[in-house]
């Protein structure tokens, strides 16, 4: 369980990157994809820092 928790931040960042690639390849003009990807990537970044600080 600790290994999954340790990689939760990078997994969230990869989900944000996937959302950005969907936005790019579909040619959508909606900012919803951009906002959700940005929020998920920022949450993943801070989750990575905070969770790894608590585990170690």
C-alpha cells in the first residue's frame, strides 16, 4: 500500500498529461480540459511532495 501511495502524485500528473493530450488531439476550444488538467497536475505535484515527506 505504501508503494501505491508513494506513486500517487506522479500518477495524478500523468492523468493531467493525458487530459492535455486529449485536448490537443481533439482540437477542442473548451477551457474545461485545460482547467481540469491544470488542477489535477498541481494537486499531483503537492501530493507527491507531502506524501513522500510523511512516508520517509
